C-alpha cells in the first residue's frame, strides 16, 4: 500500500479559498529523450479543487502557470499544442503565451463555489522538456468571501521530471497489523537509475541496491517512507512513497499530555529521575482502596507537612531520619515491637506514662539515667526486644523513608487481531463477543473502478471508497467501533466505474477489546445487520487488589 502526493507551497499572503490537489499522467512524468530528433513524451496535469469550508467562496478566475522551454525547471517544451478543459459549465479557457498561463474564467464576473461543488481542470498533450528537473506549476486563484474585495491567492506545486525508464511503486508492509515488538517486512518495485532511502522515525537507511527490508522490534504505529532521488542539486528530483504498519497496544511518546477524564494504567507508571509527580489526591482501587508503593518513598520537602487522615499500615521496615510526633489529644501510637537502631540503644527523651492496667516486662537489663515514674506495668515478652534510638516530641508532620512492600498486576485489554479477506459482492456478518474495532480496508488496482467497503453495526454505517483513475493503486480504510453483543456486517462492492470484480481486493480486520475472536458468515449482496442495540450486562464490582 504505497501513497504518493505532489508537494506544494503557499506563496501568497492569503491561502487559496479552494483546496487543490494535483496529479499527473503518467505518474511520475518522464523527461523527453535528449536527442532533439526524437519525438517528445507527453503528459497531462489533473487539478482537482473544492471548497472544504461550510461557507461559499466567489471565484473570478483560476490561472495555471506552466514553465515552458528547454531548461531543467521547464515542464513543457511549448504550450501551444496543449489541450485545456474545466469541468464547470459555462467557463472558458485561454492561453496567455507571454505569461505561460492557462486562464479559466466564468461567463459572469464570478461564480460562487460551495462545499458541494467539485472542479476538475485538465491540461493534456503537454510535450515534456528533455532535461531532468523539478518544475514549479503555479495556481493563482482570484477569489473572495462575502462582500470583501477580490484577491489573488497563489500556491505552487512541484512536479518532477524523471529520466526515461525510471519507476518506483508498490511500497507494501507485510503484515499491516502487528503485536508490540513485532517485525514487519517492506517490499517495493524500483528502477536502477536512482538512489533510494527508507525513512521512519529518526532512521534513514540506504536501500539503493535492494527492494525489500525487514524491520524488527516495532513498538508503535509507524509510517515508512521510500525516497527515490535522481540527479544533483539544483536539478535534483525526488519521489516519495509511504506505507504504514499498525501496532496493537503501541508504545507512545508525547510532549505535554492533558487528560480531562479518568486515566487507567494497566502497567507501571514511571517518572524519570529528577522529575516530579504532582497529585492532589491519590487513592487505591476497590471497596477498600489501598496504594502499594514498591521502592523507596522520600518525602523530601522539609517545609511541607504530610497528613494521613486515616490509619497508616506499614508491613515492612520503617525508618524515620527525623522526628516522629503524635501530639493531638486522644491520638494513639500502637507498636508491637519497639527497638532502637542496630547496635544503638533506644532513647526516650520525655516523661513516659504507663496507664493503669498495663504491665511492663523487661527480659534484660533496664538502665534509667534519670527519674523513672511507672504508673503501670511495662511488659516485654520472652525473646522480644523493645528498642528505640530516639523518641522526641516535635512539630506536626510525618516523614517516612524506607522500602514498602508492593505487588503489581497487569491485565491485557486488547486481544489479537484477526484478518479476513472479503469477496466482491458479498457480505461478512458476525456478532461481537466483546467490544472492539471493525476495520475495513479496500484496494483498487484496475482503471475506472470505484471499489467500496461498508461497515454496519450499532445502527451506524461507515464506508470507504478507493477510485483508481490515474494509473495508481487506490486504497482506503473505514473504522467502526462495535459494542459487545452487537451485530456487524462488512460489504465489499463498488460505486460507479467498470463492473468487473477483478483488480480489486478488500479485508476485514477485527481488533477485540479483550478475548473475543469471531467466525463471520458470508451472504450474497449488501446485507445490513439488525439495528437493535445489545442489552447492557451489569458488570460485577472488581475485587480489591
């Protein structure tokens, strides 16, 4: 699946009010033989324009400037033999030889072009000049919106003239959908009279002497570009094809990310060293939410207080490098085994009251350097030790430094994708065992054929068409989210063009959100599924982790 487009540059202060696309026949254009005794090659320019805004535009004229001569930037040897036409009724065309422009004008002062109007300009029988190079084709639109003044608005297309025998086509990815970390093989067709490079991400690979390349460990959706270069600057010409592979559960790398809803991470969330994670509220999941912290947790801001409004349970060793204070009236610190640090005695620097009804047991020696007032018993069980390096009343706050036990669980949310070839004139139907994405892809390789693929489900129809009119392979994709239990159908047919079934192909790709493979059934014709929505099944509350 290779795509190629002509590059263009807007050169006026105002962008054209119409959107323009330029294609050539043949594609790419071949320069005429260098021998002036040989007849020149010919080419055709096809310019398609439309108003993509919801408001109409008034157009007084459209000019197409084609450089003519024998230099590398000249597209045509001369313009006098060219045939120009426009699809709008009542418009005329004239050649201004002094400016090398074909001027298209309406019968009236202007014509209003709305979003439902499409314009096709064809300039054919152009004798191609004999020198390889890149040629600027300038489109000048004189237009306005509302009651404003008419203005000239220009854009320039770059059309390459390639040497005779040059070709570069059919860049394909196999497979089109892979798992994260999977491999993809790219293939293409090319002539030997150019230099070729394969580009993706920040990688540029020389591939001049090959027509296939295997790329391993692909972790995100990737667009591959094949660039063919002929000649040297300033007469250099470049052709670029593109193809894309889709990765299931891809890795993502973005700049700033703002999420206005709930974000659920099924795997780890990592913040790089020297970076900060800001959170106003942190809560665990389930009916009794807990937060598991694996690793060291440092609360390092000395001027900030950490407040725990509920119980604090620590299942591993807790090390406080500063004071631990419990000063509120009625607050209680409960400790089963109180000890000092390793090889250091537990120090209590405060009056200590043991309330009535509580015994104190000391299995070893008890050393008291100051006055001891025991109003109740202190008990240390046999084989146990009560120790503390330092317990001192201080300012409010809690500082915790040390390891915390943690467990982490993950759950896949996207199952393996399935690919089904479609039969022309028939419908594949299935019931979704889980929610997922139904993706229809359609290719057309025969001229004057408009192949379509239509997805139906959840009471919605979406379609994609691939119309081949200029000698290139046409391709398109339609995507429809499907709810669990919904009926879905995929139809492969045509709209206009030749009626033959050959030179076209289509596929259904099913990507389930969970474990949910499908086994579609095939029926003749275009058959839509019932529009009824699946019944909602109440989900059970997840058990706390």
